[in-house]
C-alpha cells in the first residue's frame, strides 16, 4: 500500500506525466500548428500526435540503455520535433540539455566536455564539425535532426512503438541542465529538477489564468527557460493550441496575432512590433495576455504599447536557475518599470550590505528561495555553495528595491552582465577571446544602450605596441569563433583603458564615453 502511493507520487512528479494528465479529452484537436519558413504551409500536430511521436523517441532513448541521469545534449533549429525530443527526454527520465543554435565549435566543445552527454543531437548541417567534438569526448550516440523532419534521429525512432509508459520520477530528480554564462568566463550548468519545473508551471498556470481555448503564439527560441518552460508548459498544461513560428519575425507575428490569445516575448520583440504600422488594437482583438521578460522592459515601451493597443504588457522576472520569480498581477495594476510581486510560494528578499532586509526604496541584493529554485551548478559544488546563503536563499546577482505596494524593481546587477535582446553575455568571456587576437594588448567589454537590443555588446581595445587595429577586421575575426550575438557590435580602439587607483578598469567611464 505504502509502496504504491510512493510510486504514484514519483510518477506524478514527472513533468511530462503532469502535462499529459491535462491534455484535452479530444486528442484529435490541434496542439501545435507549425509554420514553415516564409511561403511554406503549416503542419498540424494533434495531441495524439504529440503523445505518440514523443513515445517513439522515448522508446528509442530507452533502447540505448543509457545510465540513469544521462544527459541528452541538443543543438537543433526550432521545430515541433525538437519539442518532441524534449518531451521524450522527460518521459524516458533522462536529462535534457538544450544549446543555443548560435554556439560555435569552441562553445559546443566546452559544453560537451563539461556535461559528458550520452547523446548529442545536432543539425544535419552541423555534423561535420560536431562529429569530431563528440568523438573527442567519447559521446556514445550522435544523431542529427533538421527543422524539416530530416536526419538520423527520426529515422532511428521510426520503427519504435508509439506507446510508452512515462517513467516515474521523484520531485528532486534532474530534468534539465541549462547552461548560463559565467562571470569568470566559464559557463555553469544550472540543474533543474522535475519538481522545480512542475511547481513553477503550476504556479504560472494559475497566476496568469491559463484556460482551455487559449492560443499561444510561440515565437521564442526553445533553448532557454522563457521559450522552453514558461511558454510551452503553460500551453500544454491548459490544453491550449500553439501557433509555432520558427523564429521571431514581427510581420509574421502580426499576421497570426488575431488568432492568438497569449504571446510571450523579450523586450526587443515588443520594440519591433511597435515599429509595425499595422500593430494596433484591432490586431490584438483576441489577445488576453502579453508577457515580457528576460531583460528590462523600458517604461517607454510599456506606455507606447498601451497607447497603441489598449493592452498593458505583463512584465515578470526570472532566471535559468530559478525559472520565474515575480510577476506583475493578472488582474491588479501592472506597473511599468517593475517586475511585480513575488509569485505564490516563492520567497524574495532584498538584502542590504549589512545583511539585513531592505525597507521600501532601499537598494539591495535580490535573494530567492522556493520549490522552483535549482539545486546547484553541474559539477561545481564550490560555486554552488558561494551562491547560496546559510539559510538557503540563492543570490541572484540582481540588485533591486521594493516600492510601498510590494512591487519589486530591478535597478542593476552586481554581476558584470550584458543582456542583449534577451541573451546574456558575460564581458569576461568576450574579453578573453579579444585578448587572444593578434595585435590586441588588452580589452574591456561593456554594454551600451541600444534601441533594438536594449543593450549592445561594445568592446574597447588597446593595441599591442607597434600594432595597428582595424575595427572591421577585429569583428570579422570574432565571427565564427563565438555565437554571433556575443560579437561586439562596435569595437573602439584607444591608447589606454581608464583605471582607478587599484588598477581596476573603470567601465563606468567607458560606458559614458561610448554610450552614443
Ligand atoms: C540576433 N543577433 C543579435 C541578437 N539576436 N545580436 C545581439 N543580441 C541578440 N539578442 C544578431 C545575429 O547574431 C545576427 O548578426 C543578426 O543579429 C541577425 O540575426 P537573426 O537571427 O536574424 O536575429 P533575429 O532573429 O532578429 O533575433 C533577434 C531576437 C533574438 C530578439 C528575435 O535575439 C531572440 O529570439 N531573442 C530571445 C532570447 C531569449 O529567448 N531569451 C530568454 C533567455 S531566458 P550578424 O552580425 O551575424 O548578422 C532568461 C530568463 C528569463 O533570460 O527571465 O526569461
Ligand atoms: P538567464 O541567465 O538567461 O536566465 O537570465 C537571467 C537574468 O535576466 C536575471 O538574472 C535578470 O538579470 C534578467 N532578467 C530576467 N527578467 C528580467 C526583467 N523582467 N527585468 C530585468 N531583468 C530581467
């Protein structure tokens, strides 16, 4: 008796099992309508298709007889099959490790070496450079998956049964590793459990009033928590259809918006939508919820959006390590420039330098605790210990303050981080690449305000004695080495970097000087 109730608690902690329990009764209804590239028609996946195709992939993974906790590293273009692979990994009880499609060989080499995945899935076009990396690190299984259903993964899964009993998992079992860039230049793998993902999904489901009949217009990438967990779990938990765009394209979003009720995006996407002449209240007539996050939404964007559409964007705050932490209210007042209130079950505190909680309007370090907060960084126990307080709060590295109504504002970051179009870039990593280039003596990387990306990665470099540096040549040599969103948009050449008495580069002076 006891054994069976424990077993059912384990099963219900598998995220997939919890999602599938809420799939609609009519399994022939559309779950995902996937739009092809411009001009191509749509593909429709019913709920039954999702269940059966993910079963085939889960059977394939299970047949590989991987060890418990095996990592499945995936760097593929967005497609419904990439979503199915995520769901299949959950079902089979393995650990999903999504990787940004912009990452280049040096970055992938690091992730594969660090995570030691049992399976790597890459785009067919990437096979020539991914294969040697996988071989060098002794990865036992390498598959390809294209965004047009091509590749060896689906071929291998084709003969598998379309029935699969989703594996029972405990809340603390690892479900995903999300790599976040590190302040020291080394990326850290945030370990998220089934319990972390599920608690957050259920909270957001209620808080944002997901309902059957919602239609999510999904335009985010699916290798980060925003597009992968926040958006997808919400839709699947409420039995809602997703209109699935291969990437964000403002015109395509505008075209499909009248059919949708929910949209999630980073601020850059809202800025770009506002640049579309046809984006107005009529286009948004069926929309009930626009969510923004991953980067600060400028109050000006919030206000312009409201003036144009009559809708108030709901801004929320989260991290790879914690999924979602705070949100502006669904029914109450959504306040521009704030990230709202702590979500139910999530403890958020703002701590002063003296280690005591800050009062209203006092600026301090944001710390969080809750069932959504990750257990630590993959194989980095020291780093994990540093990032948690003695009483179990995670140090977010963000700096904020409360207002009199309990709304949180993020006013800065203690971590040296640039957020460009919703992607995080750590200056230290870019500086280390720049410093390796011929003729570069030293460099400093800063974020400067940018209308489209919010912040733009900008570098300031000092030539080695006797060298001459050319901005275009430097940018060209960075491309192909690192993900292109990390490549500085501008590189300024100076004789020397400003330093304080301690010898530290005064980045604030560089930010002021190169802000334009
Ligand atoms: C693309 N480029 C960028 C960029 N995105 N440069 C700086 N910052 C970015 N974010 C560059 C490319 O490298 C390329 O450069 C050129 O712009 C065109 O590329 P593209 O692929 O056509 O870009 P586009 O599709 O327009 O992409 C812009 C975007 C995209 C905003 C749609 O960046 C995006 O989807 N961002 C969302 C990121 C996200 O999901 N974040 C969530 C993290 S989770 P070149 O030189 O090669 O031409 C998280 C937690 C939380 O933060 O709270 O959610
Ligand atoms: P990531 O490591 O990619 O998960 O990025 C998490 C970081 O994004 C947070 O620590 C914040 O600095 C930032 N962030 C997320 N949402 C917001 C928001 N609404 N406003 C400001 N910053 C945000």
